[in-house]
């Protein structure tokens, strides 16, 4: 399982562990999220990156139903519907900026999703790898769009 990150040095995609704790009252359960440092993947393939960093929240099929989804304040987005919600056109620039953390609206409060641009920057001294990882994720998401 994977862990979620809040500071830039931690990530959702590491190892997020959901643990269920029973309330003193009895049957009611709550899930918590533990944090770990980010680690680079062995490949820069978009599918592998998605599986390592995104699927824990968004699910393997990108529909927002990953194992950590229930522990988050806001349900993760169904990433297969981005084109449909944008009049049939994949919103490439918006998605790229959101992954990098450049399209965050302060009025909406903090987001559960990590700022991958900063996290990817900490994985390597090569700044081009940030772009490669982000672009590979972007292209994988574009391929996953519902027809």
C-alpha cells in the first residue's frame, strides 16, 4: 500500500497504508494515512508512474476509487472524464499545471493531492526529469480518456 504526503518531501505514491481503527463506541471505523518519502520509479513510462504515484488515490482505472480515496477529505477526480468535461478536448495545459501544482486555487483551501512538480524535482538533480515524468503522466492520462 502507499502513503500520502503533505510536505514536499513526502508523497502520496510512496507507501500509503490505510489502517482501520475502531472507535470506543463499537462498529464505526475510520481510516488514517501514513507518510513516507518519495522514491523515483525504475522507468519513466506513464503507466508505471501513474501506478506508483497516482493509483493509490485515483485507482488503477483512474476513476477516483483507489484504496486511499475513502481516507481523503475530498474524493479524487475521475481522470477518465477530463476531455468530456472540456467539450471533448483534453485540457493538456490545465492538467500539466495541476500535476506540477501551478493551478491551485487558494480560496479552495489546501489540496490533498501532492504537488508533483516539486516532489519530482527532489528526486533528481536533473531538472529535465521533472518535465519527462510530468509529460509521461500527462500523455498516459490523455490515453485513458473515455470515448
